[in-house]
């Protein structure tokens, strides 16, 4: 991921070099006045992405379907250009994001505890997951101005979730295979079916971290004097699950992208 | 197709590209065993007796032959988990087994097999034997004095008459274990009651129990205490609970009277499947004896389960505690049960009523199966009943025609 970003930045830099001579263009598309100075950017975008283990574990055999839930981000950034090319920005973005996915799994370890009752073992079949998150992200980004009209930004972010949901269920896959081997792969084989799917316990969301940190990369293209087209990617670096949560045996990270329009003043 | 399709296609593609190489299999079950004979009817009572489907909790596989049949070398085919390897455990050590190889089953010889998973980490051992049928004397007397904890130490199991499948009583305790892992042996729906029998010895106690948070999750909120002969296939307990109870064992005698000591204790409010109280309904215990034809005209096995244990057209004889029924024959819930049981012990005599003539030839060739069944909630198979409803059982006498 890191290499890809560097590559993109480098490509843009090379492409932009011949244009850098035209100083008037730099001023025209610059901050509100001149080459340095600051302002605000109000952003609204469509969010799409998922919360996923990385890399995908071997237990996941096939993605049957994927669809976003929610997908709105609205926010404002304050920015200041410190020089012709370099600047900083600090923002507050409110979001509603999430997804639904259905995946075929094999030997997927589950450990469920409810009111002291424990069911655990290895599940093979279809696993459906839905998650939605409402929250706010504060990105602190370093901005590099590639050309008069192109900016790229990169930096850390901190997210706080007002509300999180995480639900799902398990049942048989399209070939009719759905079962839990209790405790071990040679334990009692308990068949499961979509006629009576087994849902996740309703307290999964209680085991999610209310905060996450990650890296945000963003590009802005100044389409008009006050209007930007932007795209950003929030790559979560902290596990969404609290460390003592054993129901899901791997770490999961939120990775969401946004495309939208921004008003710059 | 919707407007997201263009955006989503690359996402799904991207995710799919990240799918890793499949791990090797970890399972190692014998799923079925078949023996190959030119004329199965000479050795077995039914043609279908040569093939056994093995449930995941079984490791001792027994084929029962006619009492006079002599068996020797028989080709054996094991259907195992795909990728797993079969080893025949011989005196000289484990040897790879090729399906269709003949093994000597004379004089009750037991063959042991080890199935090793594809990843070679897990293995299971099984035994296979072919045993002579033992003649049974017909009349049964059962007092529930022989019980012990099962291998997991979680719940009790009861020895039954030799004519019962596996020589054991079966019940829903293994299913209850899935939902309530924390339960102690005496908290299960089917438990012994030591010193509480009519004669002061041990009796059987069935009690309808709350299945806890997991039961609620899968909409199976209660577990009726149960006891029957046949097979409890715990693998089906969640998928198709009615199919999990496979009733009956082949029987060569004609039952005429079913006598049993019973007493009952009333539980709390009657709950429907959604766990809501049903006013004006009182829960009822159940006790029944059934004789049914176990093979159809084409020679296929007929297996009664929770769907048709008391209603199958294959039933030839039935004796049951009295209940109310609707005009169409379905069960009628009411607030005035007529089973006649009280808190005090009484010996109940249940007549066995025949709906069809018994063919003595078919009877002698194990063409009928016998069911003796009990439940603390008569609607328990549909997860309806009163938590705390109890049925105490002792001293069963099943009298058969000479």
C-alpha cells in the first residue's frame, strides 16, 4: 500500500514539473489569495468500502456478494499552505458507512459466548456479515501541491464512532453444505441451514473499539474556482475488535474510500 | 442490476483476487459403510441392512445378521471425508485400505480403522463388526436403574433392553448440550431421580427446560425431556429437529399391553414457539408405544421421525396416553388434559390398538419396528410447552403375545 502511494505521488510530480513554470496559474488556482495562505474546504461524498481481515484468511473461500450500507460523508477541512507546494490541513468529517457481504467459508473458527453459555468450533458454509458505523473522523494531513490544480494529501486520522452495528448469520452454502464441528474438526457435526439460520449473538457490536486510527490519502482536483472534485481513502490500521474478543479469530480493519465534491473558500 | 454495479464489480473482483489457496482438509469421518454380498437376504433381514450411514458421533459400527447366517470374507467400502486416508489397523500395524477389499468377519471379528485427515493433523478411529442377531423373548421389563454419565461427563445415558438400537435409551440431552454448555448433568431435560421411584429405587425424570440464549437465537426456546429407542442424530438438532429423533428398533414380537408407572408435576405457563405464554393451555406429558412396518414395497427403509412418529401410515399398532384431538386428527391444546396422571405415582395401563393385521412372516423377519416413547411436553418436538413440566417414569412392562 505504502509503495503504491509513493508511486502515485511520484508519477504526479513528474507529470506536473513542466507546468510549474507558469506562476500566474499557480496563483490563480492557489489558496484564496496568493501562493500561501489558508482557507476552508467543505466536503460531501459517497463512501464505499468494507471492514475486512487483511490479508483475507484461508478460511474465506469465495465472496458471494458485497453491497455498501450507508455511504455518506460530510465534513470541513481547514488548510494552510506554508509554501508554494507544501501545506497542512485539519478536518472533521461526519460519516455513515458500512457494508453487507456474503462469503463461503471453510473451517472458520467461531467462539460464541452468551450469558456464560459457550458454543465454539469450526464452521463450513456461508457466512453473512453486516456492519454499519456512524462517527466522525479527524484527519491531519500534509498536502503536496503537484500542479496548479492538483493537490495530494497524506496523513494520520483518528475516528470516533457514535454508533456501530455488527450482525450476521451462518447457514448452508449454495451446495447445501453448512455445519459446525463442535470444539475441534473431529467434533460433533451440527448441520445448519438457511431455513433456520444461526445468527451472530446481538452483542457483537459491544466488543468493537469506539475509536480507530489509520492513514488517509486524498487527492483534490480544482475543477472550478471554488469547486473541487476529490477522492480519499481511509485505511484503518487498528483492529476494530477489542483485544479480549474471541468470537472472531482474526483482526479486521475498516477500509473505506470516498468520492465527492468540495466547496473551497 | 443497480447503479452501484459499476462501482461494486471492481471491489468484488479485488476481494476475490485476494482469496488464498485452500487449506488442506481437517475432517476425517466415515460417512457410510457398505458390505457387498451377492444375496444380502440370505444373511440380513433387509437388503438395506448392508449399507449404514454413520452419524458424526458414532465410532462403533455394527451390522446385525440373521441368527443362523454364517459370514466370512466380505468386501467393504468406506465412504470417508474427501481427501482423508483410510488405514486398516492390523496386528502388524496400520495398513492403507483399498475400498472393496474383503475382510474376514467370521466369529464376530472386530476390524479397526483409522481415518486420517488430508492435512494429516487429525484422525479418528472406528470399529466395524458383523454380529449375529440374538433371539429376544418379547416381554420387556424396564426400571431405569442402569445409567451413567456419557463420555463427555455432561449428561446421563441409560442402558436399555438388548432389542433397542445400540442397547441404549436415546433422548435429546446431546442437543441440549449444544445450547447450554454450562448445564450440570442434573440440569438436563432427561435425568435419573435416585430414590424417587414408586418402590424407592431410581426412576427416570423428564423435565421441560429453558434452552437459554442460544436456544432463543435459533428459535428453539425449550427442550422437552424425552426418552425413546432408536437414534438421536444430534447433527440434525439445529437443521431439522424433527428429523433428529429417528424412532424405533426392529422387533419380532406382537405387543398387546403397555404398563408403566407414571406421575407428573405441572410446569409454568405454556409457551408457544416464540416464547409467548398461551393463556388457557395446560401442558401435557406423553407416553406411547408404536409398532410400524419398517420397509416399503420396494424394499426401502421406512424410518419414523418427529414428523410422523404418531401419524405415519406405516403404523400398525398404537397405544398412547389420552389427549384431545381436533376433528382432522391434529393435536388439540386445552386447559383440561385427560391423561389422568397426577402428582402421585400410579400404574397406567395403555392398551395397544391394532390398525392392521400383523403378518407373522414379516414379524419374524424384523419387518416391524417397536417404539417406546416418553416426553414431559407432548408438543416438545415443536418447541412448545411449559418450562418445569415434569414426567416421572418407572417400571415399564411391555407384554407381548406368546
